[in-house]
């Protein structure tokens, strides 16, 4: 049972902040950048070691796309049956130097177990990976374009609509050798 703060004590927003941040799939660093609040301050707030000023609470609420009253509510009951992440709320890993964009579609609390991504490869772009943990497998379904999937010294061509399943505990790469952008869904299963 959640304790009710006395009228003279400030609301404890840490648990509410952490719950909303994780639901949005954001790391402390993501929220720090979006809100302009230091990562160490966010960590202290989430651990109930500090309470935010009104200005900091407003910046956090704004960055999370909620009203400040939701962040400061002392009664944080779960009422949302369906949570929708807006496109701008989806964390993205830009590999601009390598010609790819990786959008993190899965929730952060599953990272390291079961992950899924939207991968966009520019012409001649590549997503090259060092071996993941033993037993890790990847499932790549190509939505558009054509790519080469490389594992160790083996290469297979994949056309739109096809799926490649391969061991990701070895050096591997997804390479767009074509002249058009390629788009795929990538599922990573850690065993």
C-alpha cells in the first residue's frame, strides 16, 4: 500500500517518474537529453533521494508528454489499458557513419532477453555486429529492398518478404548492396 504524504511533505515523484520513463522505453540518458536535466539528478529523483523543483518537474513532464499534475500525483494508480508510443518517443540508434538507422521497438525492460527493431539501411549501408552472447539468434524479415546477410564467411541474399534466421554469437552483418533503401524488422533472442 502506498503511503499518503502529509500535507506538509512534498509528493514522492520518483516511482511515478521511473514507471513513466520505462513505459516510454527511455533510458536515464534519453530523458536527461530530452528534459535538459542531469542524469545524476534524474537518478536521485527516481531513488527518492531528491525532489524536483517545479521548473525541473515541468521540464520532465514536458519531455514525457504528460501534464505536471500526473507526475506530481500522490495517487499513481494504473488506469491506462493501452499505451501508445508516438513516433517521436521511439528511441533511435543512428548509425549515420555506417548508413543505417535502428529504431528500438521493444520495451527497455526486455533488453538483453528479447529485442526487436526496425532497421533502415541506406544504399551501401551496413549494420555490422561483433558476436553477441553465446546462443543468441537473430531473425531478420526484409520489408523492402534487398540485402546480404553475412555470418562468419557465409553470405545469403535476402529479398523483400523473406526472413533470414542466423546465429548472432558470431561476427555478422546486414549489408545493403543495392541502389535503393532497404527496410527490415530485426528480432534478437538472447538465450
